[in-house]
């Protein structure tokens, strides 16, 4: 089955710790995205990547970092510099950078204790 | 003012009702309009995709775009309990990188 796999589904972190969220896709899509979802707010773009070894900041990149060493993988690191990291994180992919369907993973819920 | 406004609800209707979900927006450059459905603790999935103004129908779902009023709607006919979910509107001027999402409307269809 083709799709996007995010892990872990739930994650707890102590303040001051970095944490990395995994995102893997087997759809052969070029573009991948990380969004953050908070109650009462629309999805907000953290980072996106159109091609391997290249990525761009989205609207709320501060306190986050990414890498795109393989087409299939786009991990997100939430660093200790992110002031309010507790949120639901969604990874998505699309066939290209042009507007088209975004395919989402099932999300990772991060809670900072 | 948010770029995309969407009433978060919650909205509760009886099975079989017609449901109307709406979003307004402020950026006249938006020309691609989408509706995503998100079940609890899952990722969103695309329901409807329209370009520019007009209507699009797919089964029980109809999407309408009125660019002159900066207003989009999603209608669900003969609503079913399985339609219970959060519905997100999304729109973009050029490409996915500039996509803007509404906050989502939570819908419950009661049997």
C-alpha cells in the first residue's frame, strides 16, 4: 500500500530536549511538507522540500530543522529553541510543487512535559 | 484578520440532513480551492478540488466557489454518521507552498 508513514504516533519530551519525528513516503513524490496543527488554528507550514538535498522554510520554521537526504524521507527535529512545541505534527507529500493533492500521514502528537 | 476564516462549530445534524460548510478569505490571489476531511487523530484527506469560480459535484458532495464574494462552500447531501469529522478548507494562489488552511469545522451526524 502506498502512503506516508509517520512515527512515533505519540511522543513525550522533557523541556530542553530535542526530538526527531520521522516521515517516510513510498509514493515516489518529489515534494514533502511538515505542518503543525493546533486547536482553533489552520495547518501552518513549518518546512517544505521540492527535491532531495534542498528544503525551504515555511511560515513557522523557528525552532525546527529538517533534512532531505533521500527522496523517501523527510525527518523533522523539534529543537529546544521551539518555545511552544506541544502540538500535532503532520507530514505530507505531493507529486510536485504545483498545486495538487496533498497526501498526509496520520500525524505525530508531541507533548512537552 | 486571518487570511482564511472558518467557523469551528461544532455542528451537529441528524442523519439525512443537508450540511453546509463555509469559508471566507481575504486574499484575492487565491485560485485553487480544496476541502479536506480529517477524522479524529488522523491526517486530512482530500475531498474536493476546484480551480477558480464555479461548482463541482462528486456524489453527495458539492463544492462552490464565489471569488467575487471571496466565499467557498461545501454541501453534503443525505449526511451519514460516517461523515462525522472535521472539515478543513484550503486555498492557494499558485502552488502548495503557499497553501492556507482554515481552522476546520467539526461535524457530527447523529443516527
